[in-house]
């Protein structure tokens, strides 16, 4: 339902209020009520948002968008001051992020407004009407990761300059369609990928039995998460900005998320073992019959033909297929294994929308000059 800009100004109202971190009970009920009327990603569910608020306690604002008297959209904004290139200061708005890299390493995906689908486009218009007329204490708006359609919509409705900070494809498997086809998952893959998985499985079976264990309670889930740490650190590095397991903010958030969300069945932690020795851990979210693959920690094998990641994903996917889940989402990333195991669904972006300010023009000129020099 499209409405003219003039009608949006008349029919849609936007209110902003500081969030009292000590008392979010009313916000929780409000969020859950709207969530039940929408189709958000797990990252816009209260399961994620509530833990984010509780863990980081940001000085945040809640934006409420009403159509006539009905609440149709919610968003949480954090204002932050950023310094780039040693000279550029920017007053930034961050949606469901804090603007602090170590806190934002939890990497929200499928971000945006929590909005009723019938009002979604108009809610984005109303949001920017409010931000450009009633709250002008900002220079740029940072949001991500969001889908390509959503990124285009926000850029168009804002009328601001768009700069993509990060982009990557999103891959996944339509489990519902796969189940209807009656095919085993492996049969849908290329000959080369099938061969790698089956060869890896044969070699591991020669070492000892392959077993998959799913955490059955909160304590076991936390143990699996902790056990995944050393493998992940070894693969990605133990410095800040590398493996999330080296970041106390990341660890605090996910330990709280596991503790608080386990009773709702939104968390799945899996240990893959060969001969009773762990070779892989998988940390997934399950929400509205969709599996979000968030993180894996793999043993680094000297034999390059041993593929704990490929084999582990294949076993997990076949299990989820039998559980009646409808989609296995690898989320954003250019990793080869995602392209081998799934099909591209869309492109994801993290972007900034900037006002027409001189400092940003200087920044863009410097960026273009840098790229031109690299090409020489």
C-alpha cells in the first residue's frame, strides 16, 4: 500500500523516547506484540534485541511509528560520534548497533525496521521524514547488514548519499522445496562437492565412529560454546578484531543469549566427533522454521581431503530437513563452501547514508584518489 509523501505526513506519526535500560519490561511487551504481527529475522526478534540491550546497556532511543492509532513499526537507534582518517568527525545514527566495533562484532544481519509488511515501505518514508525534519542532530545513518532490496529502499527514501561499507552474497537451501522433491540433500550438490563430502566421511570412519551430539540443556550448550573457542581462535586469530572468542563483548553477549534464549528453542549447538574427539562445533539460530547458521569452529586437519565443515554442514542440513524446518541460511559471506553447499539468495550490505556535507565530499574524493592510485 503506497501513500503519497503528503499523506504519510498526515497519517503516520513517529515518536522518539530514550530507553530506560533498568526497566525494559514495557518495551519487551510492545516489541513482542508487534513481532507476532510481522515476519522479522531472528536478529529483529526480542530474543536478540533484548539480550543486546541487556548486555551493552546502550544510551539508546526507541522510535515508534504509528499509522493513525496503530503501532506499525519499531526501531532502536544509538547515537555515536566517530572519527575517521584522523580528521573527520561524524555524528552517526546506528540501528540496533552501538557504533563501537568490539560491541558490534556480534554482527547483526537482516537488520532494518520491525514493521508490519503492509506498511513497511511507508514506515521507512515516515522514518526519514522524521529524521530530516524533527531530529537533525546527526550527519550520517549507518545500517546493516540488510538485503539488497532493503538497501535500495532506504537509500531511495532517504534521498541521501549511499556508501556501501561492506557487501557479500547470502546463500541458503530451501529445505521445504527439497523435502517436497523427495531427494536426499547430497543428491542436489555438484559431483565434486558430493565426492569431497563422501571421501571425507569414509576417511573419518576409518579413524573411528562419527557422532553428532546436540546440546540438550543450557549448561551443555554453554559447554559446547566454550569448547568451540580454542578451535575458532586457532583458525581466525586471538587478537581483537579477529575471532569473536578473543572479544569479551562478543563472549558476554553470546553467553547471555544462550542462557536466556535456550528455553525458547531458538538456539542449536552441535558437536561433531570422530572417535570421541571433537572435530567441529556448529552454533545456529532457529526462528520461524528458518535455520540461521551463525558460527562454526573446525579442527584444522593436516590432511586437506578431510573436510569437517563440509561434512558437518551436510549432516546438519539432512537433520533439519527431517525436522520440518524450511530454510537453511548461511547468511552473508563470500566463502567457497557456502556457494558449494547452497544457492545464492540475495546480496547483503552494510551501508552509510550521508547528508550533503563538505567533509563527506572530501572523504569521497580521498577514497576515489586512493583507488585510482592502487590501480596504477
